[in-house]
C-alpha cells in the first residue's frame, strides 16, 4: 500500500488540516473555517461513498441516479462560488456541456463500460475538472467585467451589441482557468505522477497501460475544461451569470 491505514495516518491528517487552517488564519486569508469544514466533510464522504458505490454498481437505475447526484452536487458549489444571486444555477450548464459529451463518447465507443466501478470514477474526474474550470473561469470573467465595465459601456456606445462588448472585455482573462490543467499535462511524468498512473502501477498494470490511462485522463480533462470555460464565458457575456 502507498499509505498504510494506521492511527499514525489519522494523526498526520489532523495535524496537516490544523496547520492549513492555522496558516490561513495567520495570513488572514479568510478561509480557516472552510478549510476545517472541507477536511471533515471529505473524511465523512470518503468513508461513506465506497459503501454506496458498492451498492449502486449492481443496479443500472441506481448507477444513473448516483451520476445525477454527482452532477447536482458539483453544480451547487460551483454556482455559489461564481455568484451568490439566483443566477448561480446557470453554472450547471458549462459543467454539463464539458463533462457529459465526453462521458457519452466513452460509453458509445466502449472505452468505459456501463459498470459502476468503471463509470463512476471516470465521470467523477471529468465532472470535477469541469467544476474547477467553471468556477475559475466564471469568477475571473465576472471580476474582470466589474473592474472594466467602463470599457463595456464604451463598446456599446460605439454600436456593439451588449453580448459582444462584454465578451471582448472578459475573454482575455477567463482562459487563465485553463492554466492548472495545462501545467499538469505539460509536467506529467517529470514533475508530478498523478493518482491514476500510480494507482494502476500499484494495482499490477504495466507502465505502458498506466501511462495510456493517465494520458487519456489528462487529454479528456483538457477537452472538458476548454468547453466549460467557453460556455461560462458565453453565459457571462449574455448576462445569464451575473452579480448584483
């Protein structure tokens, strides 16, 4: 095992979580409470989800219901991170537009079977990637729009449509949301060895098989995130996702 499950592991986890919260408080980052809550939630969820997956993997209806639950759980925090008003639910659109076509393609081509133990982890990775890109792209676009709204008004005064004026203002900033995925893909195997690769090696797969799976995950994530950022930009430009 990569990390043996012993009391020492629990002690180290608690110490690291406390350290993260303490440093955030010391640096006045304003996220200490969220860090502690996130750690506790992750502990509970990771304890319960394996049991739930073992149950839903045996039933197609339960499997589809679990996937819908994953999508809904992703859309809620993504939308609330982007905006606090009632337009938050539009964040579900870029997440779905990015992840669902890729999952469908994998199912149609047979690369991923309709089985819980195969489909749930892949769908989770892709939905999680779309969530991250949506939050980063949406927040960056709305921040830019608030800061440079005078340029939007100037564009509209020159005859540009509202959507076009907003899009020209926010487009240069939002693609920064792609940087984490791009950096991870560029440095894989040299700086980082992601979980899918290491997990397959520990499970007995050959290095070639592990590398192929990890490459697929990274490229699929890039596709998902690019679509999610493009869609969230369009939603901001059309005023569907907004603040105030």
